[in-house]
């Protein structure tokens, strides 16, 4: 087999790309490009199609479906992009109204407010965020959300997968692609929440995750051999530290060959998974895209027989690049048969009892490749609606296409269970297939604090299920830093600690008994909040609303909240203030402090302060060690009345890790509180869904300025709370 190495000179791989690059060389197209069509494709959603948009950028991979015109663009529509060809690149400029604040832009470092930022959309293995100061990370989201001075909001999708730059200025947004013309969609709504719902209507909705994925996850590069995995599980249970998932990094493999197990380290993976299941844990195992180029290795042999590899720059032989196993070939996920082949590999893999999959290194990372990846003119052959094209076009969606195939393979292997996939690389719309984390951060205060705006902006870019490596991936935190990080980690949508192979590990007991208790308190808080978290996740899967929200969601018209990036909303009803936050700007209103646990154990030097929205009812469950068979036998409703003496809140429930909820087998309960004289009555307003109501004890904790009032009873009949001495 002829080896096409990563340092090959550039050779244009196809007629379309060759024509485009030759025509654009030297700025031959440095001129305005006319607008071919503009129309409404939804309420408050406009579609702009410049001349020249063809299969070079279509079909869209960001959008779930093609836009459907519903009418002409209104005459008063103000957000109209202009198009031009500049220095051989295709560029779009959107002029902004004065005083606009910008957010979104996906996964990059920096502050919450994205004005005056230049980022590169080119998925990159970026250890420690060192390269390009973190303005080029593992994912690309060609998306910006804007907030006007009056609180109304807009968003813009630049629908191109090619390598690009995104500049956000106070007066304009400039998107410059190295590919051909592309369509642009602009959303214009009255609020940022409405913008997020419109974005989800275009790019699709996150699948509802299994409940266990919302628990705490423990990971290290790597836990081996299998006895070490058992020891970690035993430590969590013996120390009464809640945890749902233990992760296996690449050292479980036989010589880093994917879909294999090292016979000395993991001779019985089914037995390992069975042990974890007995202890109430799930397991997640890593799969990378690089396939060791080794005849006799079944994954390589079957992939070669099926002709599924990305081809080199001449387009005739597979591209080969160095990754963990040595010389590797890479599946071409633009080919439908390659996706089917990849999906089929999961059947036997999952038969060992594996619960979830971690797709890593899928930018794709290539150790000896130009800029750490494939050459831009490596060839993807496409199929069905996807045309052949260079890696310059398909690089940013390589990870997205991979996790799509992984998701589909897991679902086919276990059609009765919800797949869980975590991906390092992704693209706008990739939340349809995988959750994500923010990559290889470091154990430093800067990265702890930066995790808040990074997670917020990922949520504002359509990826609700995200979070950083708690404790920092590299470097090893000191006890104080870890204590603050694990305390904050209770409130990330995706809550996982992870450490590299040069660190002692980020297990809670590694930092002494005092910090272990801090970690236990944090995990108790998270597990107490599981009914609320699951309710917020279900809403995210249905509406596109972020779970971790910026404070300006509480009052979009308040300019003081636009820059706040230390405190944040967890769901719409809870406000989280880290103890290290310096004079955060909080929304107006009586956001009362609440305690999630009994006694004073939350009042240490680490746990963030939690406040509840005036007029909210928040459901809490009991503290448990895992979500295995989770069915709370008691429910606590935390109530904080608004100025009118009223409150309401929602609890979503279903039968767990399956799809019966799609057939209406769920229960959405709306609780209401109302003041009548010296009594507050909490009752069930209405219920929707066919899941039978469980008989359980319901407690109410009414939080007031004078103290906390408690009562129990049946909310169907109404629970009365006299406002006497608390």
C-alpha cells in the first residue's frame, strides 16, 4: 500500500476546489457578490443566499433540514449581511446597531462578552489552550448571538464548514471563509431565550440524555489495570461519595488499537463492567478515529476491504498519519458506507457491558501532520448528498460526522436505551449526537474561572450539555484550587473530574480529609438537585434552552448583567455565586439564599452560594450514591414567593433510560403557591403525561425573609403552611 504522508505538497483534489482556488488567487474576486435571494424561513428567521452557492457548501451540515421559505423579507428587516470576495476568500459582513453586545462563537477562551475578538474556526488539538491563546480550540461554531441595548436579541449562522476566521467588532461581524459562497441565516427576536429556541429549530435539539449521565463522572488518563478500576469504584462507595460513571482512557486498549482490549490489563472487560454495574456505576470507554495500519488487525482489515479510508493528496491511496498506535488510517465519514461500517463496530464492543462512548482526538489530531492534522488537500469522497471535497472543507465537521456514526451505531446495538457519546471535536449542530467538554485545560486558577464563560458561551452556541475537566486536566491542582473547583463542578451541566497521566489524579480523597468532605458536600448538593437538573435537561432537549445560563437571561434589559461572567444561572430558577467571585452584578429582585442540605455543612470556605428566583418552586430529591434505579421516595419543593405572594415550578419525570417518553409516558407536574392571608398553599396546578404518579412524601420548604417554614402533605389536595414563627 502506498503511504501518503502528511508533509505532501499541496495538490488540488477536485475540479470544484481547483477552480475556486485558482480563480481566487491574487484577489481576482475582490469585489461585492450580489444577493440572489432573501426570504423568511420561520418567524423571525431570515435566509440570505448570495450568488454562487452550490454543492461547495451544500447540503448544510449545521442545519437539521433545508430552510423552507414562508414569505418575503419584511421591508423593515434591518439585519442584512453583505457578501464579497476578498483576497481569494469569501466574506460576509453584518453591520450592528450601536451598543450591541456579542456572545456565542462556540468553544474558545476569553470573556463572556465576545466583542473585539478574532477566532479561527479550524478544529485543533490544543493542549493547555496554549496555541493561538486558545482562540482556536477543538470545535467550530460559526454562530454569533447579539444583544441590543433594549434587551432584544439576534443571532447569525454563517453556514460554511471551511476553515474561516470570525471577527466580532462593536460595529460589525466579519466572517471570512477559505471556501466558496455560503448561505447565512439571521434570527431576530424579542429576547435571547427566543433566539435560542429559533436556533434549535434550525440546528436541531439535543437528545434527552439518560439520567445517569447527569450524575458525577470520575476519569483519569488512565485507570489500569482492571483491578485499579475496581479499587476506584470501591473507594467511592466506602467513602460515601456519590458517583455514577467511571471512565476508561486509551490505556485499556491493546497497543492503542481501537475496539480492542489489552489482555494483560483488561482480560475480562465484561467482568469489569459487571463489577461496576453491581456497585451502581456505569462505564464509558474511549474510541479514537485513528486505525492502526496493520494487516491482521481486524478493524484495519475490514475497513480496507470496505474501502472506507480518507485518501491522500493524490486521491488514490489512503492517507497515513501518526497517532497513538503509530501509523494510522482514518475513516472517511463523508462516505455513507464508512459510517455504516463504523457504526457496526460498536455491536461487539458494547456487548461487553459498556454504557457510553468517548470519541477523542477527532479534530482529527495527527501528530506528524501539518498543523497537527491532515493536509488540507487530503480527499474525502462523499456520497449521497455530500459531494467529494478536500479536507479544507470537511476538517471542521470530521468529529461531528464521526459522533453521528457512533451515536447511530450505539442506538442500533441497543435500541431500547438512550445513547451517550462525549466528543472533543464538533461543529454547530453536533449537539444532536454528542455532549462535549472543553478539552485539555490546566490546573490553574485562570482556567477554573475561565470555565464559566466558556461553558456559558457553549450553551449560547446550541450545546447545552457541556462542562470542563474538574480540577484541571494537566498540572495537578493544590487542595485549595481543587476544593473550589469540585464545589463549582456540582453546577456544570456535564460534571466530570479528569486528570492526565502525569498528575496524581483528581479523586476527592487525594487532597486530605478536609477537602474530601468539601467534595462530598458538593456531590451531595448535585445529587439533591437531580430532579431539578433532569427537568432543566428535558427542557433543553425540547426547546434548545441552555442549562447553564448567563445572568442577563434573568433580565435582558439590564446592562449591568451583560459582562457578568463569574455568577451564573443554573436553569432559570437558581443563581450560583462562587465564593471567589468579586462583587458580581446580580439581577434585581429578592433572590433569596437557600440551603440544599441540612445543617451547616454547606457553609464551608468553598461551596458557592445558591439563590432562588423570586416566584420559583424548585424540586429536590434525597441524597443518593448513584442514579441506578433512581426513583425518589420523597420530594422536597423549595418555594420562594414573589412580591405578589405567588410562585410556580415544574418537575419532569419519566421511566428512565429509554424512549417511552416519546410516546407520552412521562409526567410533567406544575406546582403553584399562593398566599391567602397568613397561609401559603402549595398545590399541584396540573399534570401532563401518561406516567403514573408515584406515591411519596412531599415536603415544602418555604424560604422567606423571616426564616424557613416547613410542612408536608399531598400537593393534589394542597399543602398549607401557616406563616407563624418558622
